[in-house]
C-alpha cells in the first residue's frame, strides 16, 4: 500500500485540531471468529462519534485482535481508535503492529500498559511488559520520525500515527498523577481518554491544576450504569471507582433503572461539556444505547 496518504489527518485528529467537542465510544472485539455483532454495534455509532475504541485484551480477557477489529470497522466506514497494550508483546512485535496498522490505514492508537495477566481468564499466561505506555508513546513518536528503536532509519518510510493515552483523574496519588500525565505529554500523547469519572469536582481540579498547561484534550470517561447492582459491582471491583450513594439510590429507586442510567450518563455529558473538550462513552454490551444518551445530552451529529 502506498505511503502517499502519510500527511492526511484522521477524522479524530482533524476534530481535535478544530477544537470540536470530541465524542468517542468503546466496543469490545468478539470472542470468536464472527465479528458481525461488533460491527453492528459500531455501525449504530456512525455519525455520532469521532472515533470508536477497540479494546486490546481489556482486563486481560481473550478477545479478537484489536488491530484486526479496527481494520474491520474501517472497512465499513467507521473511524477506529486501536488500543495497543504492552502486556502481550515485546518491542519487536509492538513496532511490527504499528507498522502494520499504518499500512492498513489505521491512524489512531491509544497506548496502554495493559491490565495484569492475573486479572483475566488466562492467569497462568506470561505477561511481557517489555515496554509500558510512556515508552510505547515514545516508540510511536520515533517511528513517526522514520526511526526504529535501534536508532536505524526505516527504509520504507515513516509512520503517521496519532497517539493517545489513558489518564485517571481520580487517582489516589495526586503527585503520581501529575508526574505520569506530564511524562505522557512529553512522550507524545496528543489526546487523553479518562477512566470512569464519578467525581466531577476532582476532574475539574485535575484539568485546572494539572492538564491545562499541556493544552491536550481530556475526554471524560462516561459509563452507562444499568442498575444499582451494576454500580455497586463497579465500586467493589474497579480500583479508583467510587460511584456516590445518591447515584446508586437513584438507580435503586427508579421504575426503569436502565432508563435512569441513560439519564445519568446524559447529565454527566452535559457537565463534562463545561469542563473539558470531550467524553469517552463506555456502555458495555449496550453500545446501541449511546445515540440515545447523546440525544438526551443535546449532542448533535458529528458528520
């Protein structure tokens, strides 16, 4: 494939450059060989989001390759954001996959360290972690300059990858959060998608005290809560998440908890619009509800 499209920015990159309010969402790759459900879910997001994240072994659970899944979405006209985790590949494989992603027209990559192997369904597998997210970001920046990690020139041309990173504004360590964020910016992160946000005062403090000088878009993580039980599960099992009692009570007392969850997500998007440049919506197994959430939040189509 020709490298003639090297300078063409991705849809996400263009939207960020023109200071639009950015909407991204997440879909899980299939667990098996049939991608039809993933594609059906992602198609419902066409025209409503600037990019669709494809998870890469999230929670260390086996699923289809994020790169292959991203290509499948691109083939049906959906802008993919290919997540790439360091857990399962060494620096040779990571560079190889980045070259492959570029050749296949994938421009957006979210650089992640990856969840620990013991968290998933193959606890006896060997984690690699040859690199971690900051070093992966540096690797992308180097490849974009036409150089590999051995400081050798790439004879077949540089890459053009638009790199993003994850951030957790609700991290218990404020100094650690600041250091990690600044290192990711220095390493080349062009946008940040946050973990689930439940404390918007904390998000505002992070943006004003840490993120503002970098002038990189922060996309607040919005999670569709389906019930009080769902919210309580997240509180118990996801580090750094504390969904407040008033939200859990709203869900518990609602006649239709799922509809209440949609209302809460829409309210959070409206709040995020006053604080940051975008949102990243996670509606696990109910991605089809994201357009309704956006409608209730008053978010217009992006096309």
